[in-house]
C-alpha cells in the first residue's frame, strides 16, 4: 500500500499565470494520491496599484476563495512547491514575505527533510526565470530541504512560462511540465517517507 503524502502548493500570482500552473500542479498531485493544500501568499501591493491594471484586479477578485498561506501549511506538508512570477530575476515580494515568516520554524529545525520544488513565469525567455528558481532553492538549502526539480524538461529547474509582450496564456508545454514536476515531487516524497 502506498503511503499518504501531504503536498502544499504555495504561490503568488498577480494576473493568473502562476495560479493556473499552481492549480495544474495541485490537481496532478491529487491524482497521484497526495493530500493537497493550494494556498496563496497575501497581496502586499496597495489597492491603487492593483486597480491600475484590470487583469490584476480581476484575478485578485476571482481568487478570493483561495486560502492564504500559513506556516502550518508548510509544517503539515511532506512536500512544498513554491510558485512566483519572476521580479527582476528574483522572487515576488509577496512570496518572499511569506517565506520570511518561516524563520522561527526554520530555527527550530522543522523545515528539514521535506521535499521542495518551484515554478515561475516571466515576460521574456531570458527574463530571469532560472535565477528566480535558483533563489528559491538557495533558501531550501538553508531549510535543510531536499530539492526535487522536474529534471529533463523545458526548464530543468522548474516549470516556467514565458508570457511575452502579448501576455500569452499558459500552454500545453508548461502544463505538461507542471504535471511531470508534480508527479515527481509526490513520487520522491512518498519514497522518502518509506525510508
């Protein structure tokens, strides 16, 4: 009998791209037999900034029912996947602020031996997506976590999507990458629980 695996998908999405990938990852992890929590980082931008871009305001309203991420969501999990749009080659402030709340449990050694993975999106092919993923993995090293990227894939560091100047919706290549990544995370987390 396969062991139960708890997976938390923590993401920040301003206009829906990362939300779409996060949803695909969560659904795939469930299909692979995991218990899943899909949670989002709190919006930190001023209301005026959000309302200045209709797609941002619309997405925020459309995802009001998605629970806000908590430290407990990470502690509950055997595997955690972080999703963020790239911001100048780095993590969004919203996700970074959430990750910073993990400091006390990190200090207690409660983030070790978990599986971690990450996914992102950006405006251009060389818009900093790989450095965004690596910056998340740098933190995972401090946690004492086990990094599980998708490996041989479109982006071996993690699922990524290029929006381009026309804000291209998430396509099948990124969704397939997300499915591969989610399945691999569940498989590795389950194997580690059996050790």
